[in-house]
């Protein structure tokens, strides 16, 4: 009974935070509301006996990723935008998709309530750290390695995209500085070349 009350409490908090995230016009407030959603989901994971997933939810999503999101929002310095009149039809599309999602939610709730209750073996709960580690490094070793390689490729690609191989403005600044110092003969020196 207590776990059911806690579930409904945290689910209500997650839904309220999600509505707050969509409702706010300021993207920074929306990001803070998203942190509330992540924390509520983490609490739900704890009530479902999945402490590892709850800790990962807090550390990675509510911590690291939301710091990056807030950092990008502050870097972009988004101002209040005027509403676009040409996109008014999207309200009807969003309402229709929201109604479909609501019907699916009620269908899943109905199907879960009709399913027979089965006893759960606490030793075999899938959210335990030992079972996750055993599955990751035995039966799912190849997908874990592929994800690691994909992440490495994404990092290398980001570095390549961020680095400019040809930086004419920077070279002009270096040449102007060397001429100002009367060190024009060092222009071709490998130590100042970019």
C-alpha cells in the first residue's frame, strides 16, 4: 500500500513537472522543470527496486546532461520570440497526437490492471547492479563495444568539425603581430605556424 502511494505521489510530481516544462515560455525554467521530471522518475525507480538505474538517472540525466542543456541555453541567449501565425495548424496536430497518446495510456493501464499478479523474486530483480553488469559484459558485450566505438567516432567527428583546418583570420593576426614586433623573418617558423 505504501509503495502504491509513493508511486502515485512521484508520478504526479513527474507529470506536474512535465506540464510545467511545456507550459513555461522561458527555456531556462523549462530546463529546471525537466530536472524535476528526472528526479521524480529516479524516485519511481527506487520504489521499483532498481537503485542503479535511479542513481544513473540522477547522475547522468539530472546532473551532467542538464548542465549541458542549461549551458547551451545560456550561451544562445534566447530572447522572447513573437508567436508565428503561420504555424497555428500545429496546435490541432499536437492536440490530436496528445489525444492518441492519452488513449494509449489508458489502454496500457487497462491491460496492466487485467494482468494477473505474480510474485517477484527479489534476488533476480533486473535493476540490481550485479545483474546489469553481468548482462552488459556477457550476453551484450558486442553492443556495448559498438556503442563505445560510436561514441569515440562522435567525439572525433565533433573535434574535426570544431577545428578549422584553414584559419585565415588567425593567420592574419599572427602575421600582423609579427610585423608589429619587427619579426617578419619568423613568419615561416614552424613554432608560430598554425
